[in-house]
C-alpha cells in the first residue's frame, strides 16, 4: 500500500506507529491479563516501591496495584480521547461542510457562532462546561469534544468551499442529485482525508485535555482510574513517593509523543501537495549531470543565445521523463524565434532550462550547453546565473496573476526587480518603474504603479509582467505563452507591443506558443517541437507556407482558420507519446499516415533542407523543394 | 417547428459586498436582458471575451443559476424553477475543464450511472445497456468504466464528460468552451465527435467559446456577447466575414490569422467598462470609432436585419 510506504519513509512516524500499536494492544488485552483488581484498596501495603514484592510497579497511596491501575487507566484515557476526537471530528466536519457547501448567510451565521466559541480560552470553556454539567468522565468527554469542534469546523469549511465550487458538483446537480446526496457522495469523500489529517494531529491533544480535567478532579471519579486522575491523586506524594506520579506521567508522555509523531507522518503521507514532493524545496538552479560539453557552434557566432543538444530529464522515483531530448536552437539580436508545440512537447522545459529554472528535484539537465554571448550557462555558478536572470535574460510567463505577488503593489515589485541588479535609490527606481509602465502603454502609469495585481485586468497585469521583464533592459526575453490566458483583442495589443519593443530595442525574443496564427504574425523563424525534440525548423513563412514534417502539416490542418465557414476539421488520431517511454525511431510514427517500418528503426536526425531549414523526417512532404 | 430553446428577457444580477444583515452594497448586472431562439437541430455559437457573461448565461440555461428576470422555454414548455434535476432531463452541460468536472474519487461507472439512476430511475441492467450504447457512440472502451478520472488524458476525459451529458438523454447540450483546455490535435477529434453525435442523436447545441475560428467552424448561427448583452446575431458564414457591429469587427480583426500582418486593431489603452458603474448608453462607446451623441444617451436595441442578421448598434457597418 502506498500510504504505508509513504508513512514508513518518515522514521519518527514509524516509531510512533510501533509504540502506539503496542500501547493500543496492551489496552485492548488488559481485561485478559492476570492483573490485580485496580480498585481494591489495601492501606497496609501503601506506597510500595516498584519491582518489589507488591507487583511490578508497586502500589499507590491506598495500596492499589499500580500496574493494574496504569493499564486500566490507559485503556480508559485512550477510549475517552479517541471518542472525544471522533465526536469533535464528526460534529465539526458536519458544521464545516454545511457552512462551506451552502455558503452565503448560512455560512456567515454558523461561522460567526464558531468564532465566538473560539474566542474563549478553551480550557476555561471546558471547565465551564464541566461546571455546568457536573464532574464525571462522560461530561469531561463532552467538554473536550465541544471545545475542539470549532477547530474542525473551520478547517473543513475551508476545504468544502473549494470543493463546492468545483465543476463536478455542478455536474452532479445536473445528474439530478439533491443537496444531501451531493454532500454525502461528492463532497464528503473529498473531505475525508482532511478530516483524518486534522484528527491525527489533535487526538494527542485531546487525550492531554481529558487528563487535565481528570487531574483537576473534574473527570473520572474515584475509585475509577484514568491517567489524569492517577496523577492528581499522586500529586500530594510527589516528593515522598515519586514513583506514583512518574508511572502515569511517563505513560501520558509516551502516548502523546507517539500519537503526535504518527499524526505528523499521517498528515505528510495524505497531503497531496506533500506527496508530490512540494515539501522538498527546489534548488536555486537546476541540477546538472552531463558527461561532455558540446562546443559552441561557429556558424551561429552572431547568435546571442544558442542551445546545443540540450537534454533535460525529470527523475521521478525510478522513472525518467525525457522532457527535452537534445534541442539545438539559436536566436540573434532583434530576432523573434517561435517555439511551437502541444502540451508535453517540452517547449516550456526547454525555455526554463536556459537559466536553470527547472525545479530540481526532480529536474536534471543531463547534457548539452546553453551559450549566452559565448559563455556556457549550464553548470555555471549560481551567482553567475543570478546576475543574468531578469537582468540580461528575462522571462514572461503565461499567468501574470500567478507570477505577481498579490500582497505587494506592482510598483514595489518593479522597483525590487530593478534594485535586485542595479543599486539605485528608491526614488530613482520608482521613476524608472513609471517609465517602464509607460513603455508598455499602461494608462495613468503614475497612479497605476500603486495598484495591487488584483486591481488590474488580465491584459494590464500581463503588461506589468512585460514591464518587469524589461526592467533591466535585457538582451533576451523568453516569453512562455504570454497571451494564452488573454482575450483576442488584448492578445492583439500585447503582440503588437512585443513586436514594437523588439524592433525599438533590438531585443531577441524566444516566443513559446501553440498558436500558428500568433507565430505567423510575430516570429521570424519557428521551431516545431514534438515529444521533446525539434521536428522542423526554419523561416516562419516558409514553414507555414509549405510544412516539411508531416506533424507540422497535420497540426496546421487541425487548426480552424477564421473565414473558412462551417466545416469538418482534420484531426490527428491518437495521443502524443509519454516521454518516459519514447518509441524507437520517430516519435510521431504511430500517428503518422506515412509511417513505414523504416521510421521505427534507429534515430531519425534533423537534416538541413534548403536554406536555413531543417526537418527530422525520412520522408518529408514533397512540397518543400517546390516552395524553395 | 417549435424552437428547441427560447429565452425571453433573461437577465442576471449579482449582489456585491454582501453584509451579514441588510441589503448588499451594490449590484452587478452580469447578463442584460437577453432574448434568443435556438431552433431544433441547430448549433448556435456564442462568442465573447472573458467577463462578457457567457458562462453566467449558460449556467442559467441549465438551472444552476436562477435568472433575475425573464423566462426560459424548452421545446415550448416554460421552465423557471431553477431546479437542475428538472432541467437535466431536457438540457445538459459539457464543462470547460474535463478533469475537474469529474469527481476524482468516483469511478467512471459511478459518474455515468448518476444521471441514469437519478433522472430516469433505470435499474442496473438498463443502466449497463445504456452506458454501453453511449460509450460506443463516443468511441470509448468499456474497460475505462472501472478507472478513476486521473488516469485519463484531457481528450478522453472530455469524451467522458460528453458521454455523461448524453446519458441524461437531453436533446439540448450546452457546450461551455468544450475544447479550449485541449491541445489542437485533440481539439479537432472532439469537435468532429460532437458533430457526429449531433447528427446521430438529433441534438441541438449551444456552443460557447472565445475562439472565433472554432465557433465559426461548428456553428449555424453565431451570437456575439459584449458586456452582458447580445450585440450581434447572424449566420456563421457572414458574421465574421461581414460583421455589422463594430465590436464584432474588432474581434474578427484581432484574431491572429496566418498571412495577415500584425497590427493592433484598436488603441492600446482601452479597457472594458466598469460593471459596478455601467455606462448609460452603448457599452462599447469608449472603444468605438463611430460613436456619436446618440450612443452616449441611449443603449441600442437588437434590430433584426436581412437574412436573420441582427445587430444592436446605432451606426451598423
């Protein structure tokens, strides 16, 4: 089971599990063990030392057998703690789910009630509840459960809100399900892991609270033993006969420690974010593990950025995903190079590898070189990369809402971007930031600079993203689908802005997209990627006019073009290959209508085809020659 | 022939800045009163940019949102109780994000059975037969039924979403950006599948998208939405090649097309009108090259023109 395996990765959690299992087993078999009656007093034998003639752990102030009382007390404390946790979790989760699912006024009223409950110091609240109900173990249980309900309610409500707005809940409504059914069959299964996590981290706490109430004499009543009352009764003899306090105290320590360690392990194993490795902090630069360094090509001396046989892989467990499998690219100053491909083709990973921005682990650059102005960046010291990042090579990402920090104004973020590389005064940097905003044509730049990202529209935010990329007057901008999230009218504005900028400033742009229309309008040259490799490369007009690789040709045919009227669309059958299991030979062979046995044997290389063009196909479309 | 779907004066207003007690601080009108008719067997495309109200409109049509005003008539019968279960038998919805529209903790079989059991009360045998029939229609293998959603690619998951919508046996499908989360090569597969299903099961589609080329390729008629109102309705082959509303023209000119030079078709500073403070006249006024005094004062009405090409503009092109 994957859960147990994940749990066992955490040694401490495993130790907690073993100890806890031992304690639980002992508690369960207590009635079967040959123990003295825990409640029979024998004042003649009081305060006997452990390991003496009166039992393993000796006796307490009334001469009762401590071992027997300890085991029976542990049994009771565990039962009460677990019961309290279950009750608190059930009621709290029910409240949280109802509040989160219905939202609006229901949510508001319920959660304000919960807030009021939370406003009391909870031990006082527990004392008040017991005072009102009268002392007794059952009432202590109720009190402990009640004070923990708000914790569960708040936790579960937050999760429920996000689930209640998921599309599958709408789909369930349209399938004719009522609210109760949706809560039980759609929401609850998705909330249960969170409930388990919350329980595993609080159950130890609840055992402690119950023991606390018993210690004060409000929980279990004599002669019944639980760990708290044992401690309470032993308190007066703490100095003279410490063993009577140490025995229950040690047991509480062991139980709570074991449960907390186990609880942390359970939380880590169940939390999907932690499971996927989010807890392991990525390194500041991608890991490099390469055998040889390809030399800088001479023919592309005028190129400002040149990638040579770049290979980036993701090592996840025992699988190797070859996201980028040997890519050669170059871009000259003032030139716009388009990289086009479907999701999973490796175009973004290629772009991120340039500045060592692929998260490591799991990313590893296993080969190749990236020459920026003749200097190899792969394996360069972090300090070199840091000086170049955002300074001479800048990135623009797809979603500006995700790349801008929500808690700082756009001005602060722009100023920070400038000052990270150039030690200027804040005022100077601010003036510069306003100029930048003006250069990306943001109206009222002087006032907009103090806006927060959420106050701007999508198009305006992307302009800020571009302004940030321009902040240090870079030579190269790598734009990863910068207009995909934008509306067409805004996209047109952003594209024409980028086009002007590169002409005015001589910027080299690497533009990653999946849209042929965008490539056609902006890029001088284009590289088509499939399954981590370039399958075709050349001047945009030549490739779009006469694609040489069957993949390019068929991909272009899939895209409906405006003005064509109603029609049947061409489709490519099948799916792109998964890059941890690439086929022999051409990766496109399985979807290609021209594929022969020769395509599936050996390596297909990228061969030059006419001026400035290259194609990775043994049987390219014939139109190429004619078009040249 | 009765219209499959008829909307009259349908509008939706959302409260903003809700308080614990008392009325909210303000109201935002997401959809202005919209009147539209969709004929049986037709595909009506709805295009518009983000925030234009197209998803709000779609959610009202399937009963997920209660309209503030107006009426929905499906096959001649009025439906205004905003009960998704009643709507579900007649009109179904295909979601934009195929993966998040499937519950990650249910098998595909459980997902497929829900509408059959709840809407049609079928027994186990009838359900199995119906699922087999639908899966064959959407080219999915039956062995997929016992798997969980995360095991599928976007294209496959979207087929499952379509299969679920078909299972309810509704005659009208609302397709809310059904292919925008998919790669182009897969997008064409799904669009062709939708066209085939429509012919096979005699369906009526409402196809919502921001991608003009896709909408044009699949629709009979297209309605253009701007700021919550329909600004133009016309036959698909005319609306982008021969737009009459300046906004439609702007959209058509903005779409990147191979072989057309890059230009910003409008000033780069323009922004959408503020929904909290809507303009009194035409919502497109600030971006329109033909704006006049009349546009400032009175909002234009949708006026029927020749060959069913209607436009809401005082100065149509």
